[in-house]
C-alpha cells in the first residue's frame, strides 16, 4: 500500500467520513455502518479509510467477495488444523506459556530473556508481537519511533466478539443495527436440533461483557426479542496482556506514517505478523505473507 503516491490522499480519512459522503437514507446508512463495525471491530469514526480500501483491494475491488472472504468461508479443519500443520512443518522447538521480557540485539546476535530469567542467544530474532503490546518487551538498544509511536497511539480495533447460544430450532439469519448499539451485527454460525449458536460484533468492548447473559439478551432483543439466550461467552482481547487489541485496523494516517518503519528490520531483529502485512492485515493470510517476507530476508542474509 505504501508504494502508491496517492495513499496520503485517502489515508487521513475515516470510514465514518466516507460513509457520510454517500448521503444514504437512514436505514441504508445504519446497515452499512453496522456492517463495517463487524469488519473493523472498531468505531468507524476512528478507523482509517485505507483499512477498508486494503480489504476490498485484496478481493479485486469486490465488496461481495471481500464480505464472503472475511465473514463466510472457513478452513475445513478449522484454524487449529492450520496451526498444527504449520508447527509440524516448522521442525522447531516450540515453548508455549513463555513470555519474553527483554531483547538485547547487536550487529551479529541477540539475547532473548524470558520472564523467568532464562536467556536464549540467537543469530536472528523474529518478533511477532501485536503493535499495541510492543512496549511490553524491553528492547536494548531501544526501538525507533516509527515502531514505538504507533504502539502508543494504539490500533483502532477495540471491539467485542460474542458467541451466543440460543434456544432452537431457528432459521438462519443475518442482522445489522448501528454503531451506536452494544452489538452492531449478528449472524447464525451453527444450527442444532434444539439450539443454535450466533456470533455478534460490537465496536467497543467496554460497552458489553460477553459473559453477561442478561446484557447479551438485551442487546439481541434489538433484532430478535423472540430468541432466548441460553449462554454467551467471548474473550476480552483488549484486556489480554499478550494481545491488547483484536485484529489490526489502522487509525487514519497510520499506514502512510508508520507501516514501512514497522516492517523494517533492526539489524538481527526482524518483525513479522499480520499487524505488519501489506495485504490482509489482521488475518492469518497477512501473518503468513509477512512471515514469508522476513524468512526470505533472513535467508538472503539481509
């Protein structure tokens, strides 16, 4: 995206501003606004228009295809199957529940220190921390402003994803409200004989707790007051110290100001992950893309 000189002309706008320019009737406006809350997991007033452009550009400019790619189609074996396959092919030692607290990096090597004091020496280090929690690791020498400032500004994504089990049987449905509701979009995910599982998204995680069944019932009643919520749950990614965000959605101006600096290696220290992708930021596809890019750099001795 940074290769286009026209990027700056759109990167400063928000999705909300561009939506306002369309001058739509109220119902169409609310439906479009809510749809983008589902994709952005952020208030449209805080999400950069370039994020919407990058998503649709990734699907040849087709809103319909972008919607299907991001919200409809799934891996046959699920995400766990993909992660397991990647881990198996990596032939690497994998340490889970191991938090890194400090990285000392020089011209030829680096030392990674974990929270329990273990020190690991490496010829190269590939960091895949989300943008928002990059400051949780102490770097020596310190990282340049192009990497630390966007972490201070935070990504626009700050929303909530709620899984809702309702009494069935029901007919599958898809519904929108507006960005002002705790839940802006809801759709059917799984249908059982006597129950169904819905998934819903809201722009602000502080407005509703996924585990508060009564609040979820009230939010669902906006569309369907005939449905009984049996259970609800979700993960608070914003409060998760190893995440600090949901999926990457840039604020206005962040792509043109920071993306190149965020992707740039610092000697033996490299950065990969969907937050630093050219295409499909916030998706596994983006993580794979940036991982391949960095792997090629390391292989080439860059």
